[in-house]
């Protein structure tokens, strides 16, 4: 059984992945409650004060912003606040 990860650890891992251009897999909710799966996306930047991270799709270059507190799964691990 995989252990749950604290959001602060996940944010550190996202920053490291952005630094080394590594792919991550995360799931998050949208503001309207729908789920979004970002499997194989590369984090490009994060803003700790704004509470967002930007992810880029390596296939087509699409960039999306994810609100940090709406991330509920990171690399197969559940995320808790």
C-alpha cells in the first residue's frame, strides 16, 4: 500500500521536477469540481505565494496552471493537506 504525501512535500517535488525537467503524474480538481489527469506532464514553474504550478504537455507544448490545494494525487500517492 502506498503512503499518503503531505502537500508541502509534493510542492517540493514539483519544484525539483521543474528544475530537472522531469515528467510527473498528478491528478487535480478544477474549480467546478471536475477531475483532470496530468500524466506525463512537465512542471515548468511554481508560485508559492499565488499557490499555483504551471505544467507543460511535452507532446504539444500546451501549458496549464494548477492550483496547489486542488491536487489530490501525485505519482500514484494520495495527497493530504
